[in-house]
């Protein structure tokens, strides 16, 4: 039996995206955003939605660029901090004792201590109401050497990213591996009615 | 030391979104999509990106509506199956032994056995290259009674959603709770330099 709980922005597994940008004076800023996801494969794009009142919003509009740094579990408090203060009146990198690193490919800084970084240029934006929906083209990804697997891709068990859950207003780690995706045996299972 | 791994559609924690739609004959269909996320708070919106070649793409364009059913861990194989077959030549609900339920508020079916369902009307779409980026307004959410907490919201520890990791082409469960979000003590910690 399902109950209606009304319209809410609830998806349960939201990413924790630390969005890096420069302000007009060149001061690096970063904020925590959970409204976003991959938006396209080719060219690779990511979406992230921000309120107009955020300092980052104006920075992205001005510089047409941003980064997304993905924090590891051990930086959960720093990530939370980035979501509570505004860069208008604070140097959040300094307060959080984290290092702003100038991106190689776009006009935005990233968090040096976080293991995975997406460097993005602004491709589109769409006003949706409370938030502006930004689409960034991912022009490069940088990954800490020790988190890269044999295939040259980030290893989720080493990166240890985490999710934001709106219902409990909490951060949850990634758990155990459940199954391979695109598993051919699954096709057979359902085709033959074996399950 | 960070290495460049080039531009890729990688975010590590992608949701598993089972997108429900009706075809022109009224046959219910569902597909697995990992490119998406919350896009707006007010009105609540969700984004999901689909290739034009998918059967679901045309269905959403025709009916201007879709659902997103969020599977529990125990349905990981069914979720994977929904991502491998096309509804053009298969009744995927029947093959997966799952129940298509007509939404109350939008012209699309959802997966009865999955604990959380977002009922969405099509608000915008944007062509990004390989994928069309759909923005749906969430007009209602339905949750299995036994997964609703005291605050009337879905309890992630009962829903047991999971994530898709592109690097390992695998599904990962949600792990342990790391910390509360918006924690006032975090503000104090960083303000005083106690950390």
C-alpha cells in the first residue's frame, strides 16, 4: 500500500557536489550542492541547480565555468561546512583549511584535498523557479593517483564518495557492491522465466 | 598528485531511476536511467537524460509525462534488466514479473513493487548531443507505507535504494550514516579553528 506524500524534491540518493568558482576579485569559493547529476554522455555534461542568491551563482554566470569536487567520507564535515556559509563574507577554503587549486582547463578553482574533480564550462542554464539549472560540459576529470584503477578510472571503493539524504538531512556512505550492471545472465534469467 | 583522465560522464554516485511511460498503444514500459538528479526545489523538479533511440524517449514526448520508480536492493536484477531490453519488442513488466500501476496524477505507469515513485509531468527538454535532457515537475510522490518515517518522509534505511557506478559498471548499496547535514556544530568548529 502506497501513501501519497505530495510533491517534494526527493530522490533519496543525491550526490554531494562541491562547486568551485572564482568571484569577481579572483577569490576562490566553493559550495555544497545536492541537486545535480550526469546530463549527457557525448559531450559529457553534468547538471547542478543553484539558488540565485548563492555567491556561486553569480560567479558561474560571470566566468562561464565551474568545477565539481567530490569529497571522500573523511571530509564530510568540510563538505557540510561548504553548504552552510556564504562566500560573500567568508573565505571558506581558508576556514575549512582546504586548498583552492586553479583548474588547468577552466576558469575555476577546485578542492585540492578531494580525490575527484570535474572541470566544467557553462553550456546552458535554465530558470526553473527557486533554482537555476546549470548544464556544464565536463572538459576534463582529475583523479588522485592512488584512487585510479587499472582501467584508468576512479575506484569508488578508494574515492569513498557519499550521498545526501533530504528526508533525514544526513550524509550516507556508499555500501557494499550488490551486483554487476549490464549482466548478460540477467537477460537469460528473465527470458526463461527462471527467476 | 592528480592525474587527468579526460572528459567522461563520471560522477561516481549516480541514482538508479526506473522511468515509466506508456507507448502509443497504452502498453506500459520502464527503463533504467542513471543520468539524472533533482533539478529544482519549488516547484520540485527532477532531470533525467535519455537517448533518442530509446522507446521511452518517444513515449515521454507523446504523453508529456513519466514516472520514476526507485528500486530497493532486492530488485537489483530487475532494475538491471530494465536497462538491457527495449520496450519496442518486449513487455518488460511481464518478463520481470513486476506490476505496472497507472499513476493517479500523470499519464504514466509505475512499478508497483518498488517502494518510492515520483509522478512527473514534462516541463522542459534540452538536446545536449547523445541525450535529451528531460526536466519533469514532480506532481506527487508515493511511498510504501512501511517505508515512511514519523515525519511523513521516506526512510532511506527502509527503502534501501542503490547507486550505479560507471567505472566498475556495478550497483552499490547505501552504507552507514556518516553525519547529520546542516550541523550547527560544524560552523562553530571551523569558525574557531578547533579542527
